[in-house]
């Protein structure tokens, strides 16, 4: 979805309404910073989620497994 919007913007900047003003689109530093910023924000939120997400340790799983076994009668 992000790529579709990017293509719409770039094509509209590349092809103006007047034929005489057509030209190649070259991204500016603000465009690059926005692109890198979106990647950075995604990675920051992903790492924050992984940091806050409670992980189950192997020790806890080993102590819970014997209790969960069904004993035959």
C-alpha cells in the first residue's frame, strides 16, 4: 500500500499537465530522510515491541511441563 502511494506521487511529479514541463523526478534529501525515517520508525517500534513482549523462559517451560502431564489412573 505504501509503495502504491509512492508510485502515485512520483508519477504525478514526473508527468505534469503540461507537456513542456515533463521531466525526470529526482528525490531530494527530504524525500530520502522521509524514506529512511519510515524504516527507522518501523524498526524502533518493532524492537520496542520485542523488548516489552513478555518472553517465556525455558526454565519456566521445564517446570510447567511435568505438572501438565496427565497421570493414568
